[in-house]
């Protein structure tokens, strides 16, 4: 009986340690994901802005060439 209690306690301690590691890893992954998401949004915003500028320049260039 005493041996089974020790095994149970040992397994419980292992699970607790594993859960702590998983929680820590989850926080790291969430932080990393949020960082990459922020970078992506900034990059997309810049690309959209450059695309608008390109369209504007093309229109102006076509206007000049058609004169």
C-alpha cells in the first residue's frame, strides 16, 4: 500500500512539472505568435501602401505618355 502511494505521488509530481513546462511553452509560443502577427500586419500595411503608390504612378505615367 505504501509503495503505491509513493508511485502515485511520484507520478503526480511528474505531471505537475510537465504541466508547468507546458504552460511556460504555451506562453512562449503565444508571445512568439503575437510578435510574428504584428510583423505581418506591419509588412502588409507597407505593401498595401506601396501598391497604392505604384497604381498612382502608373496612372500618372499613362497620362503623360498619352499626351
